[in-house]
């Protein structure tokens, strides 16, 4: 499946929906969306990953870039990551730097 990244910004929340396979050949596309969200000075970044089938180490490095680019004051939510995607996040300990959620919960994220 081809990779796709879509950015939506509303009420100070940036939401990037990823689908397909995130590897080195497309990590730059994801990075561009992160930079666009950072330029809008969002207060929260939500990564919707339920349609992401695979994430390589380059994709994981891009998640780390997102945390660095957004800064300490911006919460990053990782929503709906499949086991294939969440496992590398957990193995590296990066799940301590983001908020992992099974589903999008507006009561938590938009509060």
C-alpha cells in the first residue's frame, strides 16, 4: 500500500493521519507535515496510525524528530497504532515520550 500523510489543523490541534508503509523513501513526506504543524504553533499533535501497516527505523526517527521539533510544551498523541507499529515504539522506550491511545478520545485530546 502506498504511503500517505494528511495534515488537518483545528482549534490549535494538529492531526496527521498516516496510512500505508512508512520507510526511508517516504519519511521526508511525514517530516514535512510535522514541520507544517510546528509552523502553525499547534498546542497538541495527534498522529492517527490505525491505517499505518509498517514503520521502519526511519519512521521511528521521524517520530523522534516530531518530539524535538514540537518542543516540550506540545503533547504528542499516538492513536490506533497496530502492534507492528507500536512494538518498535515500545521497544525503544519512545512510548514514554508520547501518549499512546487505542482510539481517538476527544474528551482527552481536545480538553
